[in-house]
C-alpha cells in the first residue's frame, strides 16, 4: 500500500502485528511509523524491521492514514486527548483494546471519526493470527477492505458484530495462553515418561498445530475428529476418559466465561 500505517504503542501485541505485516509485505517498513515512550522497544523494532520510530505520538498522528492504537485500555483517554487535534481528517483509527467500545473511542476523540475495532492475537507474529473486526458506519467499504488486508496479512479474519467482542476475546484473543498451558502440560507428561524436554515441546506443539489444521481444512466437527483417534479399547479413549473425569471441558468453558466477564467488567469500569 502507498498509505502510511502508524502505530502508537510498541508492546507485545504491537510488535507481533508489525512483524506479521512486514513478513507478509502488507506494508513496507518505510511506510510505517511507530511511537512509544519505551526507547528500548523502539530500538528493537527499528533494528529488526527498519520501521520509522519516534517518542512523539503526534508525529505518528500527523502522518498516519491508518492509525493503530496498540496501547493498554487504561491509556486510551490520555493518549487520545493528546493526539485528537493532530490526526488527519480521513484517518481510519484501529482500536485493539479490550473493554473499550467503538462508542468510547468516538467520545474520546470528541468528533466524528472512522473507527475499526479489532481483537487480534499474538500468533500474528508467525503469520497465524486470528483477528475479529467490526467497523463503525463512517468507514466505507474500500477503507474497511484496506484494514482487513492488514490483518489478513498475518492470519485469518472474521467480521463480527461488536456485541460478540467479549466472546472473541475469550475464544481467540486470550486463548493462546490456554493453549500454551496445554502444550506445557503435555510436554511435562512426556518428560515424566522419559522424553527430553526440547523434544517433548516440539512434539506437543506440532500435535496441537496439526490438530488445529485438521479442523480448519477438513471442516469436520472436532468431536468427529476426536472419535477418529479413539480406537475401541485403545490408549486414546483411556486418556479421553480421564480428561472427562477431571473436567477438562468444564475448566475451559469456565475459564472462557470468566475471561468474557472480565472484558465486560473492564468496559463498565470506565
């Protein structure tokens, strides 16, 4: 794209997105600019990706055609207050904060503005992100397609109604943490059986990756795929029986419900 992509914020999620964007050549580094108060983080992305850097948010706001606010939710009011008079007239603002609605962002800017709310996740860094997007009515079809192309560049996208954002946070925004815990537990089990830890991590991670790919590429129900692995009287069904007995499904569903409720609480706290 010939437009300029700006980031305010250079944390884990921001860096994951930048890495994915550059790896897939959605934007070239010379058409990207990022600001942050953490000069060490800025130096890291400058050296790694060749992106323009600054500690001045207004420099990014004045330059960006698409502006991604990659900052913690509690920083939105103060950051937006500082840049609201500097942004371009036709800028598309991309918000990735949990608990900050499109309406909240509109009110912070105190004027009509184009906003796309997005919930991405950190696997964007390896080109396997999952992002859910919802625009406000001011964003036209062409502009929304441009934002979609950014997020398609490092994974898959879904267009959603904003009322589903809490469910999105639970099922894809936060869920990499759940999966990392599962991989770690699987590896621990293999180590218990005598396998070297590095090998155990690789085998557990590949099993998870392959299983996810089976769901996406076959279109089969996860339960049917599970049944294909469970031979009558075999090893897998014994393991599945233990997982059911110990409440694996209930634990995951309960964790996701808590995650979604926290997202709703964050929105109420403002």
